[in-house]
């Protein structure tokens, strides 16, 4: 892997004609340490956020020993690149053959579910195994998150108690889990969800062994500056103290975005300009999916200009589709023109995951960078001071 001090050095030496995904392994190590040192329980990396083998290996090497997988492909990937890791098959609706392979061939013993049909499927696929950790996913609100995950999965309050009672009979370890939505902007999202989960456990009258608060831990994007991650950890810890079975249960979390967002950036080249519109060689069908489809902004630097950017631009990707646009605004120097290179930060979460080959685009090269140029919830002053002491 070619390594550079920073993105400007990279474009100066390589003059790349295709997008470059820039790895920052040190930032992955930093994010892992932040969660492992401060979250009061087990940390499962949600592979869907970024399935890059280098990232899985780096997080595992940094102490992340548990992984949240949503498919057989992700399970196989983790088993290959994080030998010995504990894997949870946390998609609540799975193919029976996938459950069987996960259990038989990959040592998976953790499964989530939200219906009786799924429980029966898991039991059949595993031969009614007696060593299962079964996590009942509960439906919770996503009002405090930027992306809702409340409509597709989760047992509702009319059904959750009976389901918990039935699962308790078959599970070596019983868990409750939920997802407050992606990019939760307030720790209160977890407070409400844990209260909801506590009600379900009390109604069911069961003892739980796992309380899995899922993902939703945020990253910093322009216009989205959430509280420090410590505030989320503190809220979860406080709510867990009064949770039913807390003396018996283990606390879990499944961060994806918060562990991966800072770890990669994207360098693109400007193909042309029309007024305030820049045409670039990545877009809605590539690593800038969130900018196009969710209207999110990413921090942007023009690597070909020395001055700071204060002119708002909208962007168009390289395909022939009108939907291939990112409205932004992205603030760049007014002198930005064809041939310039732009670096977008915070692409590590759901960037490479969303890349397609539409219109023949989607190819990128990779390089490693040593700098840390973008805002991050993992580089607060206290944490950075502690990090320096360990280097």
C-alpha cells in the first residue's frame, strides 16, 4: 500500500485520473480505543458501515473482538480477516440456509430475531442447538436520528413480552436489542429506547443476559455537530444501572459509523465547471451516495488551491443520470476549475459500501495517509492528550 503524508502530496506525485479512497489506519485505531476504553460493555463493529478488509483487520488488531454481521458475505469476511472474533448474525430476517452455514461453518452462536417465525427458523437451522444467544429486536423510535430505522424491524409492544418468554425457553442467553436510527444527534435517543426495552422485560417477567443498545453513535459532518461520545456512553451507563436483570446482564453496542467514518476520505477530480456546478468523477452511484440521496454534506478541501473555500458549489457525478447530483452546498475556493482535486472527509462510513459500477464508473484506487485534517468526535482535547501519552 502506497503511503503519503497527506492528500496534497498524493495528488502531486500521482496525478490520479480515478477517485482515490484514502485510508487512515491510525484513526481507526484511535476510534477503537475510544470505544473500548469508555463504553461500559462489549463493542461489536457493524460491518455494513465499511466492510474493507484493512479496516476489519485494523479494528481487530486494536482490540475489537466482536463483530455485527448482517449477511453470510460479511460473516465470511470477518472470519477471514479477524480470526477468532465473535460474530453476531444481527439481521432479524435471514434465509434458513444462511443461518445453518453461519452456525455450522463459521461458529456463529449469536442471532437476532423479531418474530416467532424467525425463532422457529433459527431452531430448525441449528438443529435446536442449546448454545444460542438469541437477541429479540424491539421496535423503538428514531425521532432523534438523521436516518430512521424504526419501520422495518422490531417487535412492537403488543407482541414483545410473549416473544421474549418463548425465546427464553430456547436460548442459553437471552438478549434484547434495538436500533435508535443512524446518526443519533442526542444521547436521549438511547434513554428512550432503554426505557422501552425495560418495559418489555418487566412485562415478560424474564431474566435477560444481554442488553444490546445497537448503533446510532454519530460522527461529525458539516451542519451536524453532535455532543461528545462520552455523553452517549454516560447516558447508556446510567440507564443500565436501573435496567431489569442489570446485575446479570452484559451490555453491548454495535457502532458502525462512529468507528469507521473518520478512517477514510475520498479524492476526486473536477471534470468541468458550469457556474456554481462542478462535475466530478464520483457521485450518487459511488462513495458520495449519502451526499446525493440523503442531502448530507461532507467536509471538502480543494487540494489544488492554497486559499480556504467560502464559495458554495453544487456537484454532479460522472454518470449521465440527472439524479447523480449532490446539492451541498460544498464550500470551495471561487477559483476552483477543471483539473483540480478535491478531498472529501468522513467518507469511511457508507462510502465504499455504496459504490456501484453504473455507467462504467465506480473504479477507485487506494492509498494510506498519515494526517488528520478533518473534525472528529474521536479527537477531543482530553482524549488526544491521553493518546499522545501512549505513543
